[in-house]
C-alpha cells in the first residue's frame, strides 16, 4: 500500500498498523513504534490528508511534556490527532490520559489554533519534518513537528515567524536560532534529489564493491531507506538481498522502473 499512490489504500494500511499497536498503560509510549522513518511519514501524511483535511480544531491537550492531542471535528464526525515530538504523528481512538492543568505550550496553541480549519499537511523537503497548516492566507498558522533527534513542535504565523516553541535550540552548523520571534527555516529543508538516470544507476552499482548488497549501495543516493529499496528489488523480481555482482544487462532497466514507482 505504500507504493500504490491511492490515499484510501494508504489510509487502510496505516490504520491496520496503528490499530495493531498495544495501549500505552506503562510509560505511555514505551511499547510503541520507536521512531518514524521517511516512508512512515509519507504514508501517514497520505492518511491524514484523506481523513482530517477540512476539519476544525475543537481543543488541544497535553499528555506529557512532548506528547499532544488535537481534537478535530466537522458536523458529521470527530477525530483525534496525536503528536509526539521526535517520534510520531497519527490519528488515534485511544483514550489518552490528559494533564489536569494544560501546559503553557498547549494554552498558547489553543489561543491561536482553536476553531481553525486544517487545510494542508505536508513534509518539508525529504526531512522528517511535517507542516500542518490551519487557516488560509494571512490568517494561517503552522504547527510544525520535527520527527528526528530530540524532536520539536513549533507554532508559527503565516510567514513562519515563531510564536511558540516546545524546545528552544540553536543549530550551530547552519547558524539558525530556534526561538520565539525568529523565522522557522523552511527553506533549509533538504530538497528531494532527482532519481538517478539509468546511466547513473548503472554506474553506482557497477562501481560498488562486488558482493555488496544493492540496497546498502543505493541507500545513500535515495531518500527512502533500505526497507523501501528492498521492496523495489522484490517488485523488480530480485531478491531483497541481491548483490551488486548479480546485476547485468536489462536488470538495471527493471530496477529503475521499480524505483520510479516508489517515486510516485
């Protein structure tokens, strides 16, 4: 379902995966999926677009200092979106325990987001960052969740000026400060690299050490991760652990077609 390109199939697949997760009584999240990959993010965005776009925020709650619940509704249905900084995002039907007194972060989000309509959910480049837009034009607000490293949740206005942030920090490598009244660096998100041409794909594989697994050789050149590359290999009729010295002739064409499907 990850490669079908059809939101309903992606939604059904992710829902089955999510519903198979156990409830979180001890340590809340200790038994859950430990970290979202790029593939997980692409799949969950497809599901959230299909199920939540057009709904308005009814309220926002905090489960703990990094996990938040957003209650959404429209006339004929209700839904709950879970955001866990640095870990995951998805809709949930579990009755999560909520803090009796909302945190200052939750209160600030309520102030700006309550009653606003969810109009967009997108990934910033190929980074593990998801941008939720509530409202339109100059009345828009963005809730950005980072799903890597220690994570973060950031509330901005329509120009990405930071209004509230879960974790203040400075990115010394890019000389970027993450703080209130600073602009969130949406333009610094890593852009998706174009798919290698047939010639480049052939060169990458044929110049790699003999006996090296193809999924490991291609991993640095593609944004998907080894799991999806292995899926592409299987879809092209190869073993998931196929090695570089097993590729010849038309094998490269078949693999490129499978990678193109992954792009879609």
